[in-house]
C-alpha cells in the first residue's frame, strides 16, 4: 500500500525506548477506587493491548494518559514528560503529538469527511490549502477512504466512520495513538481491516499504539504485549503466546470466553430456593 | 428532633429536598458565571476567524427570521385592534400610532423577540452542544488540543449576541407595520396623525435605545443559558432533551425578570 | 451550505436588521427632527412650573422651536429656573414672554413663547423677563369658589 507520511519509518535503534511509563498509578472518585497501583510500560513501535471486562477502568486509563484526568497517586509519563504536572500550554503541545480514536469515531457531524481529517492541520499548522488537500487525501488513502472525502459523517457506516476517525488521528503524524474499543460492533471484514491497519500504521510510522479492547481474538493477532485489568488492578500481563497459554483463572476465562469463573455469571442475589419460597434464608 | 421538638422524620424530607435543590441551583449559577467569563476570555479565535461567528449568526439569526417577522406582524396587528378598541372610548383614536409604537419599541419588541429566540435558537444551541458532548466530539476536540470553548462555544455566543438586537428591531418594525395595516388601512385611522403623533411621542434616546439595550442584555442571557445547559448536560439522549427544555424555561424566566429590573432602572432616569 | 451563500444570507439579515433600527430611529422616533439642529440657550424663571419636565417642547405659534434642557431651583429667590435650548434658525425679540401651557385638557405641559416687539434679539445666555407660571388646578378652583362667594356676598349686600 504505497503512501507517504510526514515522518520517516521507525528507527530500529529507538524501538527499545519507553514512550509511556505508568508507575503505581491510582485513581478514584471519593470512596470509589477505579484504578489501584497500575504499572505499565509501552515502548516505541509497540502495539499494547489493555483488556478487561466492561467498567474495569480501561477508558479511565486512557484519559489519565491523555491528561484529561489527574491521578490521585502515582506517575504517568509520556515521552519523558510527567503528564499531571504539565500546564495548559505544555499539555496542549503534548496532545498534538498524540492521537485518540474514540469508540464510535466522534467525527464532527457538521463538517464533511475531508474537513474532519483536515481539522487538526487547519487548526495547528499554517500550511497552505493545496498542501493540506494533498495531505488529507493521502491520509484518507492510507485508510482506503479517499473516495469518500466529500461525504458527511451521517452518510458513513460504523466501520467507515471509524476509519475516517483513524485518518483524522494520524493527520499530524503523532507518536502515540490510543484506541478506545476499535473492534466493537464491526463485521468480520472490518475487523480484519482494522486490526491490520493498526499494526501496519504502527510499524510504518514508528509510533506506539495503545488498544483498549475486549476483543481477544483480533487483538491477540496483532499486539506485542497484553495487560489484563480487573477490578482496577493489573491481574496479568504478557506476550500473546504467554496469555494464550496462561492458566490464571481470570485470564483463562477471558481468553476462552467461559461463562463462569472469577467473573461470576450470577449477579449477587439470595439463594434461588429462598427467593421461590421453598427454603428458608 | 429539631430543637427539642419531636418532628416525624418523613415530614422533613421535602424540606431537605428543597434546601438541596436551592443549594444546587446557586452552585450551578456560580459554575455558569465562570463558564461565561471563560467564554469571554477565549473569544480571541472569534476575532481571528470571523467566519465561525458568521456561521452562527446565520444559524441563530437568519433561521429565526421567519418566526420573528410573522409573530411581529401578528402582534402589531393585535395591538392595532385592541388599541383602537380602547382608545375609541376616550375619543383618542389618533393616539393609536403612539400606543403601538411605544408598546413595541419599549417592551414587546425586545421581550417577545427574546422569548421566541430562546425557544428557537436557544434550544437549538443546547441540543447541538449537548449532542456533541454525547457523541464525544467535545472530548475528541480536547484530545486534539483544540479548546472547545474557543472553537464551539464562543462563536455561538457572539453569533447570538449579534442576532438578538437585530431580531428585536425587525420584530418592532414589523409590529408597527402590522399596527399600521390594521389601524390605517383596515379601520381608517388618519394616516398623517398616526405617524406624526408617533414621531412626536417616541424618543430615540429614551425609548428606542432602551429597547436596544434590553435586547442586548436578553441576548447575552439567553445565549449564555443555552450554551451552559448544552455544555453541562449529561451526555445521554435523556440528558440532552431535558437540558433543551430547561434552556427554554430558564431563559424565559430570566428574560422576564431582567425585563423588570431593566425597566425599573431605566425608567427612573426619565 | 456553501460558504458564499451563507455569507450572503447573513449579510442580508444584518442589513435588514440595521435597516429596521434606522427605520425605528428616523420614522418612528424623533431623531430626524429637532435634536440634531444647532441650538442656543436662554433662561427663564417661573414662580411655579407645575408639571413641566425636561425635554418638554418649547412652542411658538404652535410650532416646536426648542426643548427644555434643564430645570433648576433658585434658593435665593425661591423660584424655578428653566433652561431652554432654542433652534438657531429662529430669533426672538428680547421682550418675548414665556408661559407654561398644557396641551389638551390633561396633557403634558410645554412652554409657549410669544414674540415681543423689541428690535434686539435674544442671544445665548440671555434671560426671558416676562414669564407666566403654570396654572395649578387647586388655585383655579379656589379662585372660582372665592369668586362665587364674593359675588354672592356682593349680591346679598346689594339686596340688603
């Protein structure tokens, strides 16, 4: 797939550098602790999956990395910068080097696909319009939607919207992209396309990808390392092979989609016999 | 127990509820005030990219034209009818022009136009912004290092502020025309005295300027309320729809309350 | 919508709005008339101004020739001092008289200027010497009652 990017291909010497370093991170609202003592490292050029069941704090983690939330304890470092300590200007400068893909794309509905992708270029750079046009078309080409440039977001299917959002997030060639449930609700073809695109972009641009998902099969195919979060702590971590072979009950239940295990099937309730009035509590 | 008197716990609940509501409203008022100041401070983008504001003037002003013009016409016509009916008993039909003009320019123009503006443009703004929040567009903007207040909120504020006085003036003008239609053309009040008495009685500084000041203040109030409710709405479908109704209700109350305050202040000067 | 069409509509809207404002100011209000003309100020003292207010018209032969600009009080002589702004186009003799009249039966009060016969004209800062205060309804009624009473006493006296 021939395409041009603003940055060069990944420098193999830099691959071992840690781009995102999270040490002992805790976050909660009042009495509710959402994340406890999280330790996570993401190196340049890696695709990291963050998995867990719904409501375990995965999206909160992304927000903490992006600086939208402040941790109650611990450190979040992106490219060596301590995110919670950054002032507005520095935070905005850092965000320009990060891209985020929201679950349903979060495209701006009042402007066209082309304008959506061009958004960051127009807001943050002084590039002339013809150059912006070329860049936007190239980004759209990279996700295979160059022909859809003049459509409005309401005319796109879910999968297409997400691909446009992906094109939008790579507009400024970020060093880090965070994906919030990129596989949710996609048909099998789009699943494969999305997965491949994530991997290819990461390799070609030399960036780092953090994929928050609970789609085990797709993500294990493309990621370099996996973190499992359950009840706010990291239950397990490892390479895809290690995860597949893991005998930890939680991981096993998750990977094989078992009905009952550490995550119970039944919502807490009194015994059935008691409810039916057959036995006494 | 309250101060030694045995009070049943259940009867305290509505009182506690009321107190809670009041405290919440005051707190929200403070948040809204801060939001307003923030909007003003981040208006630099609007000055550098006026096209953003122009888009909003279209969306709040031009799209409200029809309802404003038609309502203005009807209000003016009713004023003509009712006014003639009453003035006739004192033999002062020629004062119809004065009655129609003063009622519209001082009160009805700014107030009714603002109420219509609140229900059409205000609710649209709230729905737009609430929906942007619900579909994570605002968050996406923040993650792209674009300040949503500067890019989304401020242009709508200035757009609404520019539209409001213009709409009020158009309302008043249409109303006077409506009064003329009914009074002079239909009923037969003398055309000359209609306009000349009106000109003599309506003072630019006292009446017209007063009306313009009122409409500007109403414009600020309605737009800020609409923007805040939209921005503050829970990002769900239900939250947005509730916020939209709240905008219309709160704006209407604010308009009427401010109308009283402004009239009291400005009238004393006369 | 296309950018240019949008701009066109907004331009039309703003033009219409400003047009409405101008219409209100000129055709409906009194901006087009007197206030913009040049004026000169004269003073007049009254023993009672009644309901005269600032901005009340000054009329001569029924035509508006000026406005009341200021109403003050002379604490030495205990009279009302009224400042009139007269239109520069009209000159009045120095011995003109100013009286406070009511328009209609219960209407607002205004100042009626009656020209005198002198050759010299009023200049800015001059004082109108001949003034007639407002007619106060209670005084009028009192005069009427006492007048009636006097006439009755006179008739009685004559009858006696």
